C-alpha cells in the first residue's frame, strides 16, 4: 500500500543544445553596437559641455585653444624697447581674482603631513592668482613654533593685487 501512495516524479531533463554560430554573431553585434553608441553619446555630451560651459569655452581659455594672436615680438621673446615679454601678463589665469574659502578639520598632529600637503595645494591656487582664505578647525592647541612654521611657509608671492592667502586656526 505504501508503494501505491508513493507518487513518482519524473525528473525533468533539460536538453542542452549547443549555441549556434548565428547566436554568437548576434551577441557580438549587439555588444559592439552598444559600445559604439555609448562612445558616440559620450563624445556628443562632452563636446556639448565643452561648448556651453563658461569655464571650458574658448572665450575664457584662448591660450589653450591657440586663439591668441602671437606678434613677432612675442615670438622673439622681446618687445620693441628691449624688455622681455612675459606670457603670463598677456594671458591671465582663469583663477585670477577668484575667491576661495576653505574649511579644514584637523583633529590631532597625526595628520600633520597630510594637512601640509593640502595647504600646499591651496597655496598653488594663490600662485595662480586666486584669493584663498583657509580656516583650520582643530581640537588641539598648536604650539607657537608650528604656527611660526605655517606663517613662513604659507606666503603667496604672487604680485597680483587680486591674489592672497590667509590662514586662520580655530580651536
């Protein structure tokens, strides 16, 4: 009786047929079309951003796009009166006069080397012509020797009246 109540299940057998060559060709074609479409769309959007973005447009970066007319004096490196021509005065930086406010959290002296690297990067912005204001929020008191070191290192020697660098430590 137990054998009669026992229902036998048929094992479902899956037929594994090999993948045809036309299926492989279709898959390769679809993947190639997808990648090509992705690259065309990316190129279009990058071109459109480049044309409409005021930072990347050719009107703001003439020296990057070759639109600056070069005179013979600039090519020779001298002006009519014999003074050397400076290329930086003829093409101002896009950062010239830009004001940058930076807030940095510093917890202890374990990250001091990393803090110095970050501060060097913002000092480079000052050299490019920006007015950089740095506020360092800290949880420990900085010794006078370290503050003097920061005062010596964090000077901006850019002669532009728009450039400058200030650093404030907040406890």
